[in-house]
């Protein structure tokens, strides 16, 4: 019997408490809601958000992180289905990546070269590196628990994708607090923070999602 056929049979025979799609949707909803609640209650929305939300940099930051979160969430939906191709949804990650490249390029053109480093470093890089992983804890836990009820055929990859989704959700939430709006800051520090969550998801996935 081929490996793919064996995986399919095992997946069919495994006890299912709830349909995979509903489980993942619930995990995303609870995880995102928990992250938002923590941010509002303990971190706070930036005081001037109402005045700056429609400025180009802030609007771009919110849109780019939100699009990444949506695309990553769509990808993690597929991870619990053995044998299902991930190519189409994985390719969708090109969209937020291209948007980020466009944003950074525009910033480099608009800002004098001597100010590039200051724009990239911002003022609160350490906050970003701390709060994005913290805000990702609930989404990551919920997604890993949901995937544990499914049958991912690559536990490490499933955990990493869960980390990507959780980190992107956290980044899209933290964007409403962060006063550093440069696309250069977004490309460096938000990406670094999300990579930390991806790595954590990979390690946890290998441990938690084994058959």
C-alpha cells in the first residue's frame, strides 16, 4: 500500500470530534479574540490612532499585516488534511510579500538616505520583538490544539504554519498600538518577531502533532 493511501485510511479511521474546518475556524476565532482582548486591556491602542489611521504609513501597516494574517490563516486550514496540496494557498503568501517590498521601496525613495537607518530602527523595536510573540501565544495554542485533533502528515511544517498564522494575527493586532509606522521598521522588526513565533510553532508542532 502506498504511503498516501495509508495516510488517507488512517485519517478516515481517526475519531473526529468536530469537522476540521469548524475546529480551525473556532481556534482562529478564540485565538484572535484573546489576542485582541489582551492588547486592549493590557497594552492599549495608541492614543492618536483615530487621527493617524488613514495616513499612508499607518494604513499600509494595518492592511499589510491583516492581509498576511488572512493568507496565513487560510493556509493553516489546509494543514490538518493529509494529502491535500498546499501550493495554491502557499502561493498566496506572495501577495503580502510583494506589498511589503513595494512599501519598503516607496519608503526608500521618499525618505533621504541618511534617514533610512533611523526609520528602520524606530523607537520601540524591543517592544515589537516582545509583544508580537506574547500576543501570538493564544492563537498559537488554539491552532496547535486544533491541529492535534486533525491529521497533519508533517508535524513540524504544520506547527510552523500555525506559528506563521499566530504571528501574523499578533502583528495585525499589535499594529494598532505600535507608534513606529515605517515600512522599513515593519519589514525588519515585525518579520523578526513573526519568525520567532514560526520557530516556536515548528518546535512545538514536532512534539505535539506526532501521530
